[in-house]
C-alpha cells in the first residue's frame, strides 16, 4: 500500500468555530462543516506528513479507535474532500503553495 499525502487547497476559505472547521469550496461555493476528527485531519494536512502518521499520532491519540479503521475512515474522508477540491491528495509529498510573482489568489 502506498502512502498518501494531504495538503489543504489554498484556494478555499476556512475558519475555525468552536473546535470545528467551516470550509467553503472555491469550486462550487459549497459550505462544509468538519467535525472534530475531520478538523484534526484538515489542520494536519501539510503536504509533508503522510496520512498514516496523521492518523497514528493525532487521531488515534485523541479518540479510542483502531488504527486500521481510523486510517480507512480518514482516507475515505480525504478522498471525499479532494473530490470537492478542498484537499489535495498525492502519493508523493506535496510542496507548499507559493503564488506566482505578481499573481493573486
């Protein structure tokens, strides 16, 4: 099984509210409310840390869940968010977003 890397899409609007994330898709203006587990995943999606490490060190430490089940659920969630262009998924580390010189978001 290959490792997956996640990165937040820099072109979405995201705000924390009472421990949950509110995220608006830049593609279709859909508003998402992430629960506590999904918020942990979102906040840890730095493009450099593999999903299995995020699950092991962040999600399994906070919640009583089996690692294999947590990884399966996290991957399902990550793919759903990627379908809405909220997260980016890759089998390689994802370099940080840097806007082009003179460009704007």
